[in-house]
C-alpha cells in the first residue's frame, strides 16, 4: 500500500487479538478490523478457547492479512498476552480486546499519531465507551477518570512523560488498554508480568514511563471500548479478591519509585485513590447479591489507610 503523505512513521500495524469468550463479539471485533480505511494492517488472533466453529469461520474469511492460531492448552489472560507480544513482527502493534471495536479510521488515525511523535512508546486515541449491546454508555468510574485524571481534550495532540505522568496514572488510570498502539521494541523489553492478572496493563505502562518512554494522547476518537453491566455481578467483581493483587502492586511500585527518585509518584501509588473509589462503587452490587464477606473485603480495601 502507498504510504499517506506525512505518515511514514508507522508501517504495517500488527493488530493482536487474544481471544477467550463470546464468539459473536469476537467476530464483530474482527469485522471492525476488516473495515479499516487504511488497509496496511495484519491481524493475528490467538485463541485461548475451544469453541468448535471458530477455526472454520476464520478460514472462510479468505484474507491473507488475517492469521489465526489456537493454543493447545488454555494459557490464561497474562500468558496469552505475553504470547501475543512474542508474535509481533512490526514496529508497532495494538492488543485489541475480543469484545471491543475499532472505528473505521483507527489505523489511519494512529498512523498519523506515530508519524507526528515517532519516538513515543504509547499512543492513546480518543475512546467511546459502549455497553454490551453496542450503545453509547458510561460508568461512574469512567466519569471520575475523565473529569479528575485525564487531560482535557483541547483538540490538540499531547505528549506526556516522566514523574508527573506516572503520578497521574497511579492516582487514576484513565487509559484504555485495548485501544493503545505500542512501540514493539519497548514492550518486548518489558512485556507483561506473569504474577499479575488484573493490573498487568498498568504495571507495564508505569515501567515504560520509568524507563523514560513517552505517551501520546491523540484527540481523535477512533475506538469503541465495551463495558459489560453484567460484570458487576460476577464473582470476581464483587468478591473483592481482585484488589489484593492491586494492593500488592501499588505497594511494590511505590517502593521502586522512591528508589528511582520519584517521591510524588510513590505517594500516588500508596494512596491509589481511584482504585479505592472503584472498590466503593462495587459495594452496592455485593449487597444486592447478599455477599457479606465481599462487602467487608471491599470496604476494608477502600477505607484502610495507605501504609
């Protein structure tokens, strides 16, 4: 494909899709890739499930840019993420969620962002949040992050880095991980921590920032991020168990950032106010499901003083 004038910084974009779950939503995600206005992409699907009809569906697409493979054994989310990173061949990639959607201009938009700031490692486009039915939606958490933590959208591309960015994200992570374009060499040098399953994306991002990498905020909306209302009633969401991992990460990274000479970021990690608010928003769901142990766990996490 002929490169668009002024956008030579991004060659073929590797779109990695680690799949496990709803087949229909995954197929919609794949179709959103096929519908891109910029055709210079390669989609690699790494299937961690066992739905019998999926391999045949991919074979029927007849598109050489689409590669499909199924894991012999279920790897779990973090190991499948790591496998996807290992399979990246291009200079840049995205890790598309199998229930999310690219808007048709996603590759075109991110090509322009990479061309404008080619030395960054993280490129965040504008995102529209949708529900399980594809309707525009929002949550309290999304609104808090947008109003309190995310930079204001002035219509201009932003370049952020250093301790102020780390402190900002540790206070409230306003990024949408599946929408991000990554510089492959930077991510391959770090990859995802195998000991984390819930907060591994933030761990990766903070380590990249600590290493001096830049984050580009692209104002143009190019991605649709799906939130499922039903997830609030899942055992993981209301049990409070997921926050144990978060506490461990925040305390560990606070110590590391103190040693790195970033005390402001370390304080933000120890406070992790946005995560505490997140726990509080889950208390009503736990009450509705009469899960008293989960209520105690969530309140304990939200209200305990940071060390």
